[in-house]
């Protein structure tokens, strides 16, 4: 039986970056490059770690406050002078979410 832990083992940042580059709309490709995508993915990981959302011993699904995470990424990107707009961040996050769904890591919540 495949577990969430197995899914995390197949998450590959290089593949995620390629997936996101293919996912983002053509007009966004003018302002979003590989470095910006890698930066956002790194900050997302930092957010998960700082908020105790990464537990290698657990396969329980974590609940992520997407608005809080977005604000965290925006704050970090401004501090680090990454020149990312709110739209750029959202497009990258949307692509990362679609990549995670393609691996079975993320599931759509029923609201």
C-alpha cells in the first residue's frame, strides 16, 4: 500500500521546477524564471518546517493555512529583494500544488 511518506520520497525539486515552468501561463514566463521558482519552493519548505508541518515519522495529512503561507512567502521575498509580485507567487504556488496533486501528495479539500 502506497503511503504519503512514499509520495514524499518521489517529490523531486528539479522535476517540480520543470513542471511549474510548463504549467505557468506564457505571459507569466516574462517575470518568472527557474531561480524564482526554486526560491519560492525553498521558502515553502522553510514555512512547513517553521510551522511543524514536516514530520518524517508521520503519514498524517497536515492542514496548511494557505493565506498565512502566502503572506510568509511575500514577506520573505520582499526582505530578500526577489522582485516577485503577488501574482507571480500565486502562479508558482498553483503550479507547485498541481505538481503535488500529480504525485498524489495533495488532495483537494471538500469545503
